[in-house]
């Protein structure tokens, strides 16, 4: 390792690297270790150089073959644009869920009509997008607790939100925000999933496609927040009943919904209260300096319940999307600010809704606001206003406590023992600290106190505890989502995986060991949520043969056994196929060059896991037909030749025989 690297490394990492340079041996290599488990275990531990702590970690996480995990984690995959599903405590990757990026294994966005329509719903101003930057998954809630029905996830790059149905783990809808090109705050749900919150980030003229020079930043650029109305019965966002709010051009960051005593309110961070506009190439301070000058930014306190009533009267259309203008929000008392230190990132509401915990990236404390004090101060109003007229509440009147944790606090989660856990990016550690108020009373802890820190490898972003952002957090496990994994895994070239570290938080007090490292080699996960597995009720096969996952019912074009057929009409060939181990019906399909081909496929399977694929090489088509599923695709057979269509899932002993021929007769050839 070059010394220039060391300078850029966090302290803990630098120490580890220095130890490696000095040639320290791995701990206890070859030393006899007593695991307490007897001869064979002791010998294996000794041979592998495992310490008693290593053995304990293995015993906590190892899942014998066939044993199921009792928790499931849904993690974003950053700019890979998908969601990862991971079992805990084994940390086994169970599957990915294709969301914003085409994914051939799931037959997602590779020719199949149903998924292509979902992706098309997320087109940006007419432009089809083939990726997203997923940050924050959000499980649907009932009364503040995860209900296991739906998952939402935001796309930071393109200001979009997707809806995933957890009966089949498939993306059902992508909505594009007409107000903006990019966002950050989505998605966060309100306690009954009435609303999915998507906050903005880098201010721009409101309404995607609207132009104003950056010299007019203060006058023409704006921040925003969007409240997407979720229609649970339909399992879709209702765009018509959704609305946005215009905000001053600070850079809004993460949000959290109030719950319990703060239900109906939204708390949202911002940074760049300086309204820095960059321009390093013109000798101006770069954003990183310009946006970090002030000691305070503004926590946004938004009365969503009232906004939902006011919007009918005061909403205006921007790019066809209902939006409450900033002035209306001020006049109606929908929006208040509280000062927050310094360059804040995460805001997290405690399980009962009593406090909002804010982490300032450049402040070693977390700042804890009392939601009750915020509401009291908001009711009184304030003569102190920001340059846009938004009332600024008095810091001392609304802050409950500040706890010094360390460098670079980012995000906070909770457990069932009255603890909060905050990620420390610069310290590259997880801090455990005690909540005060009713939590300290209940758990007999010293309020607002740092208890312990566990180093993680390295540069933690988010962390996630079991249902740790809900009204009913569990305990036991915490996952640290680390941006760097240097020296933890085999070097996979210059691009290294991220590192998810499982931390055992089951014991109260100071012991909080890392027990597992999971390399994530398919994207940079930002946030994740962990749900108890028994809350999920996924389908084992589709409910009926011919099920269209997008309409949620048997498709009119679903085909029964014996009803397979090919119909020809002017320049169109339409095929109704069935799929079952181990053949397609029909196996010969003949079309003429230039024909439009419409192909319906129905899986007749009722056996679990009997999935078939259907691909046509050269035409960029691959479907995944899970048991009972209907899928379709259309294309123009513009290239002549003989094309094999075959099953892409090794489904049976005669899987290789699961094939057919698409013959595309050259145009002009004799019939
Ligand atoms: S952000 Cu990624 S580490 Cu989008 Cu939640 Cu904080
Ligand atoms: Cu069906 Cu292989």
C-alpha cells in the first residue's frame, strides 16, 4: 500500500494498514483454542486460526442447509438500480428485485411487454431510462409497523419512486416526478402508508425542463418535497391525488414521517443554507466549501395533514403536477424551520414519535429535537424569518438534548432496549447511545449518553437495525453498510465491493461485536430495512394459471393446454403458447420477414420453483415464466433466418430439449 493512500484513510483503517505493513501475524494463527465445544471443533478452530470470538460469531450466523433465516433485509443497490434481498443472520443473498434497470434473469425489461411498460412509466420527459440510483427502500406500514405488503424505493438520479409488491417481489409501478430532474429524500412512508415522501436535493428551477441561469439561483431555483398518494387497494401510487410543495433553494435531504405523538407531520433536513452556487472553474469556492460555511442549516417541519387539506384550495399546476407554492405554505402555516447543526444528513424519528434525531456531518453531536416543543413553538409562530419568509423557530426552545458521539454522524436507528445507533462516517464506527424521556424511564438507563462504539470496516454510510425505523423496533441485529472494503476481501481489481457488516446488538451495554462480513459486489447500497420474516406472506406460485403479474388477474390472452395456436392476419402473426416441463407448444413458428409478431406465453406449471425462461437470440428477448405466470412480447421480425427459442432456466432433466424454431422467411421468398 502506498503512503499516499494512508493519508486519505480513516484513523482506524490507517492503524490496521500500519499493522499490516509492520508484518503483524494474523491473531492466534495455529494456536490451540478452546471453543468449549470439544475435540473436533477445537481442532478446526486451531487449524484455521480462529479465536473464541470468531467461533462465537460463526455459531451466531451459520445456517445449516435447509434452515431458514428469521429476518429479511431489503437493501438498495445504489446506481445498479435494484433492490437486494438478504437473509439474516446468515447474510445470504436471496435474490435481487429488478426495479430501474433491465435484468434478464427476471425477464425484466428485456423484451417482455409487461415489464417494459413498467419501465416506460418511469420515462423522463419522454426519454426512456435504463438505470436508476436507488437509495432508500421503505416498507409499507400499518399503524407505524411494517406490514410486509409493499416496498417503495426512490431513484435519486431521476427523481422517481417505484412500487414493489411483496407477494411476488416484482416492481409494479415507477412514477416520474414532473417537478424535478433529481431528488434524494424518497422514499419514506407515513405510518399507514397513505403517503410516500420524496424530498428533493439539488435545487433547480421547479418543473423538469424549466430553464434559468444559475446566476438567478436565489430568485428562480427552488427545492421541493413530494407526497405521493398510495392507493393500497390497487397497490399503486395515485398520481392524480399526489402533490408537491415548493421549498426555498436549500438542498433538502432525508426526511422521516412523524408517528405516534407526531403523526401527520414530516421532518426533513436541508443543507446548503448558504445557497452556494459553486463555480470552482471561475475561481469561486467549490460547493464543498461554499455549502459548509454556516454553523446552522434548517430542519424543515411540515404539517402534512394540513397540507393535504390545503392543497385543493392553494395548489397550482407545475408541469401538470399539483404543487403548493411556498407563499401559500407560509400563509397557511404548513412550513417551519428549526436551526440544525451542521451540514445535516439524516433525520430519524424515535419509535413513539417524541423526538427527531438529526446528524450533522460536520458536527460531532447528534441533535435531538422534541416534537412536542417543535409543535408548541410552531403554534406560537416566530418573527425570525429566512430570506423567503419561512418562520425560524428558536433553537433552544425546541432542542431536547445533544449527545457527542464522534466524527461524521450520518444516520440513526433504534432498538427495543431504549438505545439509538448512529453511524459515524469519519470515525468509521457505530455508536450506541441511550435515548431519554420515556425510553430512559422504561429501560432505567441514563438518558442521552454515549454507551459504546464498535469500529467497522470502513466508512459506514447507513446502518439498519431490525425494524429500526418503525414504531415497533426489534433488537438483536444491526447491519453496517460500509462504503469501503479495502483489505477485507480478495482484491477484485481496482473496483472493490462494498461491505455489509452484521453487528450483534443483542446484549445491552458495551459489547457489540461485528460477527459477519458480506461483500456486496453489485452496487453501492445506501439504505436497507430489516423485517421479521414472519411478516412477509409471499406467494409460492402465482394464484392461478395464466396470471398476469401487472394486472393482478388471469390475462385474457392466457392459454389453456390444447388451445395453443398461431393466427395470421395482414402483416401480423400472433402466437398463443404454453410452457411446461419440458416443452413449448408450438415448437415451430414460421413468420415472414417484416411481420409484426405478438407472442403470448402461459406457464402451466403449479409446482414451486418450476420456472422456465424463454429467449430468442438475436432479437434481444428473454422472459422469466414463474409457475402460473402469463407474459407476452411483441417485435418486428425484420431479420430473416432461423432463430432458436429456448428455455433459459435449467428446469428439468430434458431442459436442453425445451426448444423451438422461429423461422423468419426472407421477404420476397416464395410462399
Ligand atoms: S444517503 Cu447514502 S449514506 Cu442517499 Cu441515505 Cu446517507
Ligand atoms: Cu424450461 Cu428449461
